[in-house]
């Protein structure tokens, strides 16, 4: 399985749509086999979803994310888990061991906790 997270300074970047880089984790069972850093070249929701699909990503773990991005990722067959914050490596490891509970939706109507200032 491959997991992607919006990434900045070792942590899960909280604004999926504004993330400048993503860290991809290739995993097996509860282990991370390798990682790869990818730059976001200002892709649209659809193009980032297709990009992740081409890279073999199965799951997105993020903090806040808008409905349009969730829809594009889901339409590409990717599972989106929201509500993550903190050290990206630790969150991924905890998810693999089922030690952290994330949701497929957020408490905010648009799926993002940014109070509307991170979307165009």
C-alpha cells in the first residue's frame, strides 16, 4: 500500500490544497519500506488525484481538505483520511498499527478546518 501526506518540516501540512510537497510512504503490513518526496506544481484537484493514482497511492492522510479535493481523490479510487496533525512519520506508523483514529470526513461542512481562507 502507498500512503501520501501533505508535508512540511516533518509534519502533516494542514492545508491539503496549498501543500507544496507530499511525502509518499510505501508500506507493507505495519512497516514503512521506503519514502519519496514529491513537489506539488500547483496541480488542480483532478490532476493531483490522477498523479497520485499513477504513483500507485491508495490512501491520503491529511489534516484539512476541501470537498472538491475529496471528491476528486475519491473518484480516482483513493481513500481520504482527515484530522491528522503532527509528525508525519509517526502518524503514518500509528495508522498502520491502528493506533490512531482518523475520519473520512471533518466536522466542518467543507471538510476543512481552515475557516475558508485556504480555498479559491
